[in-house]
């Protein structure tokens, strides 16, 4: 489901020890998949792939062959190349946008949780306003004004992620600010900057990084949804979402054109969720895992 | 109780005001000249300047916001320069479709999520619980447009059981209307139930550890009564919250689902407005949706109070 | 004399924990006749609550119960779930420690009372309502008919415990288990609740197990007292006999821990030093030996068995029982 409504999940587990071991195996499979996808996406321009936007009207929806390993799409473009370049587009937006949220949201959350008072009220209040807009609708509306391009898309999805990161950082800071090591630093006369950067940040960054991976998953989904509607990554550039959208018209004759990018998207989102959720459980300050 | 309602209502006002300001700023500050968009690329600079004067675009920003807000408060959200329809007309026409879709989706989502959650909580850690928890996790990674494609492929393309796209009003052909709504509603519901199930499950597991559940067992009540009355009722508070949060997700979801299944709802209106660069409709719909979202959250809060006697009597 | 209403024979409860199996109840034998009161006394963590949960068959899911719990001629541990359910609430009732958590916060008091009555007594709603009002009046709640529509959070703690007692009494049970019924309450209310329990017990001729950490509570109210330590019964005697002449150093220490009204001001309260042993690592010798001021070397090498004292029915598990009759506080 496309949304930026990321919530901290409180899972009650009946058999924690068994669950942990099981997640361990899945965790490594998921990480392996992410490494493969990331490598392919980064190396896409130097891999011996065909040009993903070269059309061949004589070879439309061609079947698997030695020339086109995964066949061609509705405009005769090489499916394998489009899949890999699509991963490049989806991952670019998916990784950079949450970094914006992580940096800005994390900083605001840290400051709000440490200084409290009016500043906190103001920050939390403005985030509530941002949250009043259903994220997908907000993203669509702003894209309409800004125009379709990868940097614009990244910027919008990044801004949308700020409230969620702010909440995580603030919650973590609130818990940590009461711990002995912070109180001790204050008693020793450490400056605010020193406490924030040396004592709090290294501890808040861990839950934030775990949350970052979940943010990547959500961003990839939203980017996919926008591109699917033709309002995300501008054509003819490939993105998994736009490939699914294009493949939808030929579901009856060549369902693989929709299902191949769909599988790629699903597995990647699932992998980010799995890795992120495992790390979140490990770094949750409330469980004293730090 | 009345005191509580008034307090919450007052807290809502600044949020609504900020929402209106943000909506206005998005439309006004971002690059792109509205007059130029309306007149198209062939417009002469004189024509553009004239239209800008007509629309008040040459006024200072704060003045434009206040006059826009004044109109909005009088129910005047503007008029589409493509169709001539007012925003309110356009929205009123399409709201029944979106509401029907959201209600059906939430209903199916609850129909799947609640029984699964109860069954999982009753035997937490068992085979069924682990299977469903895993499935729910996987489903959370499944975007709705992906689910839609799968459902269309299965039920429309392969099995020919249901239509992939189309719409007739319920008042004209109720059965055909429902057939058109099955796949879109199911698409949204399949994305909804994992969230419902996960929250209710962990809440039920926590509730089942409570002393009063032990006492209910010691009272010799039937297991079904313990599960559905003693455990589900306190846990249903969370369910209401989740349902409320889901409205926002559902609104985003309807956008995609209405586009895929060609249902003439609010989401489709919005997407169409973007395709045709109908900025007045876009601004008006975004404002209405955001305000509606804030109000729905307020109603969820109220419902929470009705359900929990402790809040109702001001003890919590 | 007729067969006892409740016989606990060789009951042991093991709980799996991350650090290994924990023996919460260690081969306990007890019995209780109809209409009589048994007090079970011990520090928190001594297994008294687990023992009561074993009788009620309300142990945590992963707990392992061995031994027999014979109630009214049937072994509760072997009973089919449906027959057990019909027994609970009707013949076997319980009052839990904390009335703030033992009543369902989102159901009215009327619902919580009437559901038990209707479940077991085949009464229709108006009759169940009438009986509920009578019960609330019997446990000393003013304006009982108005209370029925209220929620637990609208009542005080003492009031809630009275309601919990009314629920327990609603089907005239043969046995009532009161698990620290006054621990969570105000001191001023404790005596009222205990007297209410004693009065209703006599009136309804039911048997009662009164669980407490306070020897003073059972003093005037129980017919027999069992003192538990580290999952075992370490001393058992008719109440009179016990207070006249206790043999276990642990019982003596428990008695000394009761604050006395007639003590001089600022007298330090004698507490039992040390902590109960780690139940996951059972000691070879007497479990109380590390804290016992009478302990000798043999206490650390073997567990003393329950042996009879001179008075019939008085049992104790100690190698070096206290011999003197004049004890602190006696």
C-alpha cells in the first residue's frame, strides 16, 4: 500500500528466541537480494546491456531469445535492460529521498526532544499539518506544479518523509535524555552542542538508520505508484512502476511485461522491510538493546 | 464530555488554517504561471497580463490568500476553467463513488483482518499464527497497484468472472454496480487487512494476559464469550484508531485504484485535473481532502471516547 | 469425618524460563474440608499464588503441572475443558489480589455480575438482575441497583473488591479462593474486607483458601495454616497450635515481620534478611538455611522432610525446630 504513514510497530512475540533465529536466515537472504539489485543498478551503464530506450517496432513483445534474454516490451525495447535501468531509477529515488527525511527530520526530532518547550510544540505542530495531507495526494499535487523529473520526485518524497523521521528521532531522544550518561554529561558542564553531537546523536542514529530502510521501502512503493500513473519518472526513462503501468495494457497477450517488474518491486520492497524491521527490533532504545 | 468535544474542536482550528495556508502556498509559490497554463503556449504577453489582473494574480501574496480564504469560507472554491464546473459540484458528483469504494474496502478489510487477528491471538505462536503473521508482513510490501494488476489478470483476463473497468450508479443497476466495485474494493482491502490484523493481534495478545481475562476464565464463561466480549471489546479501541489512520491510506489508495479500474471518484478527478493541468480543481480538491482528513481524525477521536468509558468520564 | 472437599496431592508446577526450568510449586500436599478455612502464608514468590492457580487450572500455558487436585471427587487436572468450565464460577470461585485489574474496564458491573449468574444458574435476565442487586447489598454496597449500570473505574478500590467478592459468591460456590484479597487495598479497608469474607463464608457454609503474606491476617480467621517457602509447605498446623508453638524458624521470622501497634515508637521493623533462593537453581539442603539463624551444617546438605509434631495435625520441615514456647509476639 502506498503511504508514508510509517509507524513504530509494537509486536508482541510469543516465542522470541525461535523468531529471532528464523528472521536471521530470512534477514541474510533479503540482504543478499539487496546487494545483488544494488550492484546491478550501480553497474547498469557499464554492463553489456542493450539501450533501454532503443525501440524496435519490428520486434514488439518478442519472446525470450538469446538476443533479448527476457524478450522485449510493447515498443520493442529490451526488457532485461529496462528492468535493470528501472531498478536504477527506483533505487535512486528510493535511497536519496529518505536521506532528506533522515537529515532534516532527524535534526528537528533531536532538537525537539532535547530542548522541549515551545520549540518542540512548534515542530510537532507543523508536522501535524504536513501529516494532514494524504501523502500520495500531496506528492501528486506538488509534482503537478513542479513538473516531472527525478530530482523533483526525490525532493517531494523526501519532504514527505520528514514527519516520520522527526517522530522516531524525538521519541528516541526523549528516552535517551533521561539516561544516566546524558545526565552525567550535563552535570559535568558539557555544552548543549557537545551533548547533542557526542552523547545523543550516536545513540539516536541507530534507530534512525533502521527506520531509514523502512523509509526506503515506502518511498519505492510511492515512486512506483506515481510512475505507474505516468506522473513519476518521466518517459521514456524506465522505472519499475512505469513498466508495470505499461505492461498492464498487454496483460492478455504478454502478462510477463507487468509481472517481471512487479516481482522485482515486490521482492525489493519486501527485502528492505525485512532488513529494516530486524534492525529496528535490534536498535529499539525502549528494549534496552543499545 | 461536552467540554472534551469543545476542546478538541478548538484544537482542530489552527490545523485547518495551516492546511489551507499550505494548500494555497503550494499552488502560488511553486513555479508555473497559472495564467500561462490557462492560455497555453500561444498566448501573447498582453493576454497573459490581462488575465493575471482579472484573476488577481498581480496582488500581493497575503492579500490573495485572505481573499481566497474568504471565498473558501463562503463555499466558493472556484470554477474549473476547462469544464466550467465549480469545485464543489465536481466533488459532490464524485464523492458517492469514492465513499462506496472506501466503505466496501474497509468492510472487506475488517472482514479478513479481525477474524484472522482473533484466531492468531487465541493461539499465539502456533502454526496458524506464524503463517498469517508472515503473510501479513509480505502483504505490507505489496503496493495496491500491484495487487490490482494481479486481480485483474486473475479475475478479468484469465477467468472472465468480473469486469476489469467500468461503472454504473448503484441507483440504476445495483447488481452491476457491485460487480464493478468488487475488484477495486478487494484491491484496497488486501492492502488494508495486514495493518488491521497486526495491530489487533498484538493488542489482543496483551489483553489476554490481563487479570480480568483470568477472572473471566475463573468465572466459567464460554471461551467464545471471553474472546469476543471480554478481550475484543477493550482491544477494539485500537481498531478504531487504526481504521481512522487507514482513511488517509485509503484516500491515497483510491487515487490509484480509481484510475486503474476507471471509477469516476475523487481520486480520478484529481488525477484527471493533473493530466489536464486544471489547477483550480486540483487546489480545491486537495484542500477538501485534507480538511476532510482532519475532520475524520477528529471523529475517530470522538468515537474513541464513546467506546472507552474511562475517557468518557474524564478519568484518563 | 467425610472425605475432604479439596485434596491437593503431590502437586508440583514447573515453569520454563530462559534460564531453565523453574519449580514454582514443589510437591505440595494439602486438604480442606467443606466449610473450613485454610490459610496459606508466605513471602511473595514462594509459590502460594501458583498453587492457587494450579487448583483453578489457570496456570500459564507453558507451565507443567503434576500431581492430583481432587475437588468434590474429581481430579481437576484431568477434567475435560467443558466440564471444568461448568465447575468454575459455580462450585469453585476466586477473588484476585488487585481489584483495579481484575474487573473488565469496558464492561458494566451489572454485565460482569449477571454473566456469571446467567451462565451457571439458568436464570433469565430480570431474575439475574434481582440476584445481582441482592448480592451487592450483601457485600455492603449502598444503592446497589444504581451500581449495576456503572463501570469499575467509577468505584473505589475497596468497592471494587466488594464487587469482585459479590461475583465470586454469585453462584454459592463450595470453595472460594481468596488470593491476597486485601494486599492492594488501603489499610483501613483491609479489615472490613476480611471480615466480610469471613461473615459470608460462615453464612454460606463454603470452604475458603485465604492466601496472604501476613500471618496476622490468618490469625483469627483460618482453621488451619500452611506456611510456604520456596515452593514447599514448610509448616502446617491448626491455627491455634501454630501460634501457640511454632517449630519452623521461617514461621517465626514471618511473625516477627508483622508491625506491632504496641511497640515503642521508632522501633526498627525486623525484616527477614536475605532473599528467597533462586528457584531455577534449587539448593541441596534446606532452602531457608542460608537465611536461618539456627542453621547448622546438616541443614546445607539435606532437605528436611515434613514430620509430625506432638500435636496431631501439626507438621514441620526442620532439623532444628524451635523448642521454646515464648516467642516474639506470641
